[in-house]
């Protein structure tokens, strides 16, 4: 979700530049910084950006250069008159010197910058539309930059998914041998406690082995891991925003790995489960970078 884009435009002597920067975010957070007098286009600008982007913290800055290399300046006569009246009253009370012109002009509100008051609304609307069209190009450029990053992230995600697939296969092979291993372990423990002639009926031993095998059965978890892998592959080849779906899948992967570890009665299966959790965590971290 990281990227940068810049797009410039101009019309009737005006020039403007949009700069867009994007970093990771759980949702779409748009932050606009517009020059004075252009706050009116923020709503339309937000809507335009939201059409092309669905996730990330996006900062959008608009710089505008009016004709003749500077903003148009005018004196707010109403404010200036009020300041002069207040200054004369203070002069009579404290015998102060007359205010200087540079001091008067430095008072907030006396000097105003922006568009000329006489500018036609149709002209202003046409310029706003051109500025928004430039924003559309910047959003498209940012989307391309993020797509370029996404192609690199896809290779990393695919590698993590292959690792998870391989570990799930290892877990399936170890789990298939668990009933025999459980039986051998019980027999060894009985022989150690009761001697070689323990007197335990074979049927009773088989029953205990079956109960322990059921409690330790992880085939369901392994099957669900396989289903999640299939879903992830479908997301990789699909279109649209998939970041949140991948993060949800990573949570489900982790749930199955946790259950597998808790059920495990075999050291090798536990090792595989811990390796699965590590691989899933890497997948989850990388998913946070995807739109």
C-alpha cells in the first residue's frame, strides 16, 4: 500500500500540482491539505480518491500558483476601518504614536489573498474541474505505483504459502502414524510399570489406544489448512482489494495451527506446528502491506 505520485496541470495562467503519498493502513484514511480558497473542492476530491483507492493512509497535497506568479491581494476595508478607529481611541487615552502602515497591514484580516472577487463562477467551476481531473491522474499514478509494489509482495506471499503447504503435508504424514505410535508408547509404559506380563487384555488396550488417538486426531485441522491454502491461492489470482481477506485467512490459519499444537502428543508434530505458526505469522505480516 505504499507509493508516491505527482501530477501537474494548468489553465488560464494558473498552475497546480497534486502530490500523493500512501503508507499502510487497516482502512482508507484520506488526509487533504489544500491552499486557502480551495477548501470547496475537498468533498469532490475525497470522492475521487476513494474511487481509485480502497486501503491505506493517503496524504494528498495541492499546491496552486495563481497568474503573474503570486496570489491576488486585496485590503479588507471594513477590518482596516475598525482597526483605525480602535487605534485613534487608544491614542487619545495613552498619548501613543500614530500606527505605522506596515503594522496595520500585519494585522490578521486586513490583507486578504485569494481569487479576485469579480471572477466569474463559471470560470472558477471550470478550473476546479480541471484540478480534480489532475487529481484523477495522480490517483491513477499512485495505484500503479502500489500495483508495482504488490507484484513484489505477491512473490513473498506465494513463498510463505508454499511453506505452509509443505508443513501441512509433513503434519499429515506424522499424524497418519500417530495411532501406532500411541499404542507403542502405552505398551512401553505398561511394561515399565507392570513388567512384560501386565495382564492387560488386548481389547482393553485397543480401546485406550482408540480413545487417545481420537483426542490426538488432527486430520480435521490439516484439512482446513488445505482449504485455507486453496482460498489464498484464489485471492492471489483474483482482482480487487484482498488485503483484509488475506489477514482474516491468516487468523484462520493460526487458529488451526494452535489447535494442532494443543492436540499433538508427538514431539515431531509439535515441531511442525510451531514452524507452521512462524510461517503463518510471516504471511500475516506481509498481508498488512496488501490493499
